[in-house]
C-alpha cells in the first residue's frame, strides 16, 4: 500500500518541471498565441517567500514573474494556482512540525486582492493572518478583499 505524500514532499516533487510549451489551442482563445511557462512547485514557493511583511502579491504577479524568468509569453494560470495552494499547505505542515520560518503564503492573494478560501483554515484564517500584519479586510458580496491592496503590491 502506498503512503500518502506529505505537502512538503509534493512541494519538492518537480515532475520534470519547469517547462516551456506552446500555448495549447484551448487556452489560446482566452490567452492568445505564444508560449506557456509551466513552473516547478518550488519556483512558486520561492517567489512567495520573497514577499516581505507589509507587502502583498497576487497569483497574477507570480505568473508574470514566472513567464519573464522562462522567457515565455504567459505563466500557467492552472499550475501556478495549484502550486501556491501546495506551498500554503506545506508551510502549515512545517509550522505544525515546529519550524519558525515558513513561506508567508497569506501574502499571496487571488486577482484583485481577494483572499483565498482554499488556503489552510479557509477565509477566516487567511483574514486573521493578514489583519495581524496590519491589513484591512473588506467584504464585497461573498468576497473578502484587502482594502487598497494595490498600494502594498510587491512586484518581482
């Protein structure tokens, strides 16, 4: 029987990535022609670690940085989001094991400054972490956003 991989094992498993491929036809309708950078999980984690306290970034900023790094037209939206999610869970797994320095995943938001409900602990935990760093959270309908997040945006 196979044992389930830990979040940190998933983060370390590059699976032959990174890779740059032509943008698939199904994606080209939305994103246009060119090349697609498919990052390794550790690359996404590395970028997330660079966001200093008091600053924020978005998955779109991560994608743009990955595209530049690999000389591609576009950073893959699907894998970047999945690997950010894995990095968040790996960070919490490390914290539970007693590590003090973990990836500050809570500083990485969805597009438009929206909190990520898929991060460990859901929206409530994400909000708590951000408020502890001095950010103000506002609610718009069912969405929670960081007020004036653009003023604190960290670019790579």
